[in-house]
């Protein structure tokens, strides 16, 4: 029996070639940032303070440190968050209504707040009346104008011969009555011919003082016209108005 030159199957297995080794990129550790330096300082301080405390190993890798660095470089508040974090825009979380500032309210609200609030009855009452002093002054001017107009009509009637001079004797002083009778005798306002009816113009009056009224009136006789001026004084004892003097041109 001869030995076979072939190798048994169990021993004839060929070893498979190994794959070539894969070279991974080498990651360098990042430089220490201020936050990491602060963390290291706190860690060293904690290890110094607690000498007997257990130290926990740092299992953060380069990728974690890179993410931490990105979070540190990111701004804390942007957009609406920064607007809400300002002190002039507080976050009202207590549920109570808070008034808005004047700058935050629209222009229509600010103008409405600036207008005074009127009572409904005030709208129906109409505009406010004049001041009591102004109303008193108006009443004095009206009474003075009425007095001057009444005396002007009476004087013109006497000067034109319509009324006798004796009817004004009680309403004139001694000097005023003498001046009036002199004008009646001279007759500057006597009607002539067809100009029988005089026409009075507007009476202009003034008050130099509270107890004196001066006035003048224009009298027309057709083409002719005259001016009558007179002065009224209030009697101190009786309060009666009297004609102190009268002139005619």
C-alpha cells in the first residue's frame, strides 16, 4: 500500500487574505475656549475643595466639544426673544391686565385719551355763556346807547320846533338849558321850504367815565345836514341823567 501524495481536504484549506487596514482621519483636540477654561477652573476648584470626593471621568469626545463650542458662539437672544427680554417690554405672566405705554398705543388711542371727557348733558347745553363781567359790560353799553339815542331824538325835536324847550327843563342842567334855548332862538335846525321833516342818522356815543356820556348825531334836511353834539351827566344825589351842554353845526 502506497501513500498518496495529495493532502487531505481538512488540511487543504487556504487562508483568506485579510482586507487592507483602513486609516481613519486623526482628530485634533480643539483649543481651550473661555467657557472650557472656566469649566476647567471650576473643576479644579471643586477637586481642591472636595479632596475626598469621587472624580467622574470626562467621556466627552471631540464631536461633543465641537457642539459645545457652537452653542457658546451662538447669541443668547435673537429676534422676538431679544425683544421680549428688554426691560421696557416685560413679560406679563401673572394674568393681570397691564396698561400699555403711550408709545405702544396707536395714535387714535392717544388722541382720544388726551381729549377731556364730556358729560352727555354738556352736549345738549350748548356753548358756554359769556363771563359775568363781560355780560355786565355788554348790558352797560346797551343801556348807554339807548340813553344817548333817546336824548338825541328829544333834543332834535326841540331844536326843530316840534317840541317846546320847557319839556326838557327837568332833564337839563342850568347851563345846559340856557345853551339849548339859545340854539332854539337862533334856529340853525329850523326847517326851510320843502325840507320840513328832518331825518336822523346813527347816534355815536362814548363814555369817558361811569357817570358821563358824550354823543353826537347827524340830522339831514334834504340837501342840508347838521350835526348835534351833547353831553350827559348823572346827578350824584338822585342818579338822574341830565344834559349838561349841547352844540349844533
